[in-house]
């Protein structure tokens, strides 16, 4: 495989981690990205390296979505539309929101979770990337007493996979960390996870790739995938008309992957789930670690001297202007849990898209009907965390190495499961 060329479309966390693992194996890699700077969801996310995270298709999630659909300030909002693609996606999503599907997903996600930590830590060590990574766990932060038991139950459900959680009372939480308000009832500590500065990770990884001889072309829009007369994918066509050729092509273009895949006759049906972040400077006491505020769905992460608040899930077509009231809901949602939010000065506001499949699982692997084409996308709320292990899976596929996870367990992320 060494010296054969792979064209990677997309320099988000998935494309870059894949490029990294391929470069380690001696593959000649070129990465193409339409952006000028790194600013996709991979940089704007909450930065929770939350191994063992549940997929979006939790039992009951579709009913909750339906209830919230008509409230555009709610954490999960679906912009009303009669688009057949959206209707089909919603119906498929609904049919996957059940316990049996979740258990299947968790087997795969948990197997990937342990490996992604190994892959991330090996990468950070050998490339000396400084991205504020700390294995400090994350907190499911609970405001209302009534929600403590359900949260603890969710945490305990991960113990068969070897993940540890710790129930912390409100008083103990405040003894450990003075950032939390007296009204907070307690927290579930997901001990094995970590927090990270996602932008510093992505930029650090891009620099490490360049040092390793990988070419990264920014400001380079791919308009279609190119096939030869036999239907094999042989590279990517750029807006300039140039074709960048390679023996293999990896499509890792986040929410834009579906459109590009369709140029090679392949469907990867996804919906864009927009999320927001706001960054605050001058919050008097930053929390020691990050987490998610259970009742308001706001994620928080201390990043240097700043606090990032992130969240909301808005299913709406790409390109619509973002909504002020949804951005503001992050600050309002955080005030109930953390001291001093009102004192914070806003330094950054951002919105971007999570690529979401209808069964809640990513799509990783070779496309059987189009030899030479590989896909890695659809990581929804887990792409930062699953990026490093996705890179290893992709590299093993492309280089013909055995996978470290059983193929039967990987079946729930393989492209073959998708409807034709
Ligand atoms: C608010 C928010 C909070 C989140 N929090 C977390 C978290 O705490 N933990 C976690 O694990 N995950 C989190 N996520 C999810 C995570 O950010 C995504 O799953 C992940 O970033 C997806 O990575 P990606 O590389 O697939 O896509 P992207 O980051 O979208 O990258 C795709 C890249 O492809 C490029 N591209 C697209 N089309 C073309 C084209 N035609 N030509 C060339 N280039 C192209 C784009 O410019 C982009 O750089 C969060 C997401 C959001 C929005």
C-alpha cells in the first residue's frame, strides 16, 4: 500500500485523523478542504471526549423531538418542512429509537470508545500536540433532585462495558469545585472520559501532518468524485476543473458528504443538526472540568481563561442564518448551574453542523459498489471523540490490515447497512 495515493476530502477531525493513520502506514496522502481556515464542527464543538456516549437514537428521543418541534427555543428543534428527504429521515429515526437498537449501537460505540482513547493519546504524545487534553472525566450536571436517579441509572448502564461512573451529591460537588451554584442537586461523573480544546487539536494535527509530508490544500472545493470507465473512483474533481487523482478516495466531508457521494452514485442520507457555541471571558470561577447540564442540554468546557458553552440541536437546511434566541439560550441555560455567568464577556459566537444519519450511527468503510471509494462520516454528536478510532478503522480498511474490532461488531457502522 505504501506509496499508493489516497485523496482525503474534508479536513475536519475525521479526515485529519484518517490522514494521520494513513501517513503513519506510509501512504501518500493529500487532504482537500473548501475552507480557508479550520472552522467546521470539528473545531466549534463542546470538546467533551465522552467515551461510551449514547447515540442520538435513544429510546423516547423521537417522541421528545416531536413535542419540542413547535418550540424554536427548545434544545432540539426541527424546522417544519414537508421535504420528502426529511420525512423519510424522521420516520427512519423514529423506527430506530428503541432499546434493542441502542444495545446494538452501544456494543460498537463502547468497543470504539476504549480504542479511541488509546489512539488519541498515542497521537498527542508522538506529535506533542497541546490541546488542553485532560482525562478528568465529564459531569452530567443535575439541577433538579427528581432527575438524579434517572441520571445515575443511565450511568450504571455503562458498567457492563467497563466504564465507571460516580454519583456526587450537591454538597460534595461544591466542596470539590466552587463553580457550581447551591441549587445544583448533584452530578454523575463519567470518570473515564476527558475534555479537550477541539480547535487546538485540529490545528495541531494539521501541522503534524504537514511535518510528516502530507499535503493539505485549503480553499479547495471538491465538486464531484471522479470515476473511470469501469466505475472505479479515481479521485476528486475540483471547482477549478483539476482532477486530483488517487488509487483510493476517502470522503470525510461531514454533512456535505451526501451530495458528493451522490456524484459517484452512492447515497449517505443524513440531516444537518446545527449546534451553537458561545465563548465567555472573565467568568470569575471556571469549573475544573466540563460536562452537560442535564435539564437545559448545555455543554460546558473550561478552555484556558475562557468558558465555552455549546449545544442545541436544530434540524434545518444548511446555510440558513443562525438564530439569536438559540444562541442566547446557551447563556440562560448555564446561569442556573454556574456562578458568575452574567459577568462573562462574549468573545466568540459560532454555529456549525453535525452530520446525522437516521440510525444514529456513523458510516465508516469501503463502498462496495464503487471500488476505490471509502466513506467516514455521520458521527453526529460524537465525532470529536470517535475521530481517532475512526482514523484507525479507515487506515486498516485501506491498507488491508485486520481490524482490532470484530467485523460483526463493526457491522453497525459499515456502509452496507444503509438502504440502497
Ligand atoms: C455544538 C456542537 C457540539 C458538539 N460537541 C461534541 C463533543 O463534545 N464531543 C464530540 O465527540 N462531538 C461533538 N460534536 C460533534 C462533532 O463536532 C462532529 O461529529 C464532528 O466534528 C464531525 O466531524 P467531520 O470531520 O465529519 O465533519 P466537519 O467537521 O464538518 O468537517 C468536514 C470538512 O469537510 C469540508 N468540506 C465539505 N464539503 C467540501 C467540499 N465540497 N470540498 C472540500 N471540502 C469540503 C468542510 O469544509 C469541513 O472542513 C459537537 C457538534 C456541535 C455542532
